[in-house]
C-alpha cells in the first residue's frame, strides 16, 4: 500500500511534465507562433525534471495537497518539518510539539509558461529542516493557454483557501490541517514565482480588513521578475551577459503571459510588483532578494531594492527606523556575480557554494522573522 501511494504521488506530476505538448497539439485558439515553441519547450521541460529529480523523485519528504480554485484544482507539495528527537522516540513522523508552527509559501518559476513545484524541492526541504516551518509549494495555470491574470488568480485563491478564517474567531484551514501559526507566514518564489509571491503580499496587505488574513512577515525572492512593463528583449543586459542566447527563440513564449495585456496594465501593481516600492506599507517587514549577476532581471531587482530602501531610510543592510506605520523595515538585495537565471534549481555540481550562500542567507531572514514572532527552532 505504501509503495502504491508513493507511485501515485510521483505519477501525479505527469500532466505537468507533458503539458507543453498537450497544449501545442490539442488546445484551440493558441497562435502557431506559440505552438511550435511549446513543442520546442517540451524536451527542455523533461531535461529540467531529470536534472532536479534527485531532490524529489526518490524521496518521501513531501506529500501532495490538492487545493480547489475557480480555475480548477491546483497541485501543491507539503513539506512537514522533521521529527524532533523526542518525537522520534515516540515513533512519530513529525514533531509532536503543541506549539503552532510557522508556514512558508513557495512558488516555482518558469516564466509563467513552465516549471513545477518539484523544481524547488531541495530549497523547500532545506528551509523546513532549518526553521521547523511547514512549507507548501504551490502550482498555477500556465501561459500561453492561460494568460494574465490566471496565475495571479490561482495563487491568491490558494492562499485564501489556506489562510482565510473559517468564521469569526475560528481558525483557518492551514491552522487546523497543518498546525500552523497564522501570524507567522512567510512567502517567496523564484523568477515568475517571485513576482506572484510579492504580488500576493501586496494584495493581502490591501485586503486585510476584509479578508482577516494576516499578511506575510517576510518575503524571499530568488531572481524575481518584478517589472513586466518591458518586453524581455528591451530589458537592460548586464555587461557579463552572453552575446548569444541559444534559447532566445523561446522569448515570445516567455512573454505570452504578460505581452497581450501589457499596454493596458502599465500601472498595475499586481502584474508589476516593482511598483510596490512606491508605498512600502504593503510589503512584509523583512524583504530579501537574491540577484543572479548574469541575468536580464538584475536592473529591475536592484531598482526595487534601492527604491524600497530609499522609502524606509535604510542604509545598506541595517534595519531602517522609518515610520512605524510602514510595513517594510528591512530590505536586502545581494548579487551573486557568477549566478545565472535558474541556477538555484540545478544539481549540486553547479555553483553549489553560491547556492548554499543564498539558502543560508534566506534561512536567516526567515528565522529572524520567526524569532520576532516568538518562534525559535533552536529552543524547541
């Protein structure tokens, strides 16, 4: 029975793995310019799954949790913290402490056109191990079949499903299901997932009085796409960016999510969360952005960091005093010069030292937010 459950859990990834081919061949109303690129994306999707498979294929570190949304059920991965020494002696699978745990929400990347939660399995397991938090990695509908705002709608629907109180003075679903503390939510994502995570922060802050959902206390962005007002071809290239990009032919596909509606959404904070730097009151108290030095997104990420830092009066890594009514009190943007877009999801033989530096710095931000809220995994 256990082997059958393990096999079903792993096979549940198949629709995601072969979605590019399915969408290219069977979904109507997709322009030909996207169809052939989806077919070209298919072997890259399988290659990415193969490269990351050591972190998710032969492990029972996570479980599958399907969340109903208006756009259909969304497949999520749940990483529970490892059992404590005390609970191991009791034969329990997870720590039996009665104290409610923090929750981290992770959102995968893929230019809104690909990717899957398993790509971030190593990071999610590491964060859960190091902080004692429950980590839930989300999925969402992909372009070009589902352009903006499908992915944003899916993520906010999942978050509401998890964190909306069941009623006045009643706990939320994640609290009763996973024993989490709704006051200790952190969120983050890679690339497109970083966009969705920051957009969700801003949305929850603006609707707190109507939804009664407590916004996240920290944001972790791995090379997030924060400004979709520019076509990818128009984004500034850093000096060390390769002159020739062998995957440049996929750029129209990567722009399929925002491109069709870009002109009508130039001032949309939801699509372009870089605009959230104008009013840092909607941002989490702690913000950390890991910047890959060899990436067309460097410019927008640093503009965001510098804009927020200017707003809160922060000076290079020191916590700004600022106005207490403002949400963000500390922001850090660190550049890894050797890093390139997507490197954190690759196997350990690729820039492992730099990867662990990013992971350790991110864990410290999350743990600092946890300690402020009364949770310290070291003293459990």
